[in-house]
């Protein structure tokens, strides 16, 4: 799309934020729930904020759209995606298929360094919880899953996990029940313990339960008038 621009020589081009940097800034803002589903991402405003050309912003938005994180509406522009309930269910179905495979591969390729990386991440998550830093907790919970996929060493799986985690973040934002949590406090720890013991079966089982806990904490009823009145009034 704007391949020419990327190659443009000169100091201005070097000072300018790269597509990767801008992508990362938007990615983190979504992960931290600072950027809400449905927010308009105006090309001109973003170009202004990041001090880059609109062409570069368009490139970032196209990449986010390709990953289903941004929706491009003809004549109207780009918006942070608002996954439907059906899409939300699809995301969890995909995660239930992929994440046990990620853990199997992780166990098969496990090194002490990988265990250390995962434990360090969980420590940081626990720190953020203790500080009550909700944004960091949400972001790091998602990143735990992406990190596991990266360490498993399959770049396609890692890429897919990254997208699914970002979509999950949007879904949690949209369908969060008042009591919902993204990832429960100690479950990542338990998953790592099983991985460290090379107990594939237990690691997979814990991951599936973990995903069930996230999905069931959301309000993903289909809004077809079949509200669970029992749950609403007997709570
Ligand atoms: Zn988790």
C-alpha cells in the first residue's frame, strides 16, 4: 500500500514513528481497555497525534483490520471492532482448539529458560494485581497466553494467539459481567507448574478449564429475549 513511503529516505522519515510502533501503541491501548470497542480511529487525528502521514496511519489501520481488531466502514472510516456474541463464541472455540496444542508444543520444546520467562511474567502479573493496577493486569493476562505461544516456537500459532488475545480483550470489554475477571489470579501459575513438570495432560486440562472460566464469566447470552430471569432476580 504505502511501500514507497516506508522506503523514503531522509531524516524526517527516520524520526517518524514506524508502522510497527504505531501499531504497538494502538494494540496496547486496546489491551489495556483504554481504547474502547466502537471508538472511531480518525486517520487525520492519528496522523496528527503520531506526527506521521495519513498514508502511514492507513497502513496501520489496514493491518489491524486484517486482524479483525479494527473495522473499516466505507465512507465512514475505521473503528475499533465490536465483536458480536457469535464472534465471541468463535474466538473461544478457536482458543480451546489452539491453546492445548500450544502447551503440548511448549512441553515438547521446554527449556529451563522458557520456564523462567513464564514464571517472571506471572510474577509481574501478581505484582500488578497487588498494586491494583487493573490496566496492567488485563494486558498482562492476555500477554501470558501470547508469550506461551511464542515460547512454543511456532510463529503461526504465536501470531494467531496474539490476534485471538486481542479479540478476547475486546470481548471482555463488551460482555463483561459485573463480577467478571479476565484471567483468574492463580490459574496461570498452575498451568506453568504443570508445564514445568512436563505434565501435558494436566496442563491441557487446566488451560481448557481456564478458558471456560473466562468465557463463563462473560454475559454471552444471545439477547433473543430469553434472559435468565432466575439469575437476574435470585442473585
Ligand atoms: Zn489467562
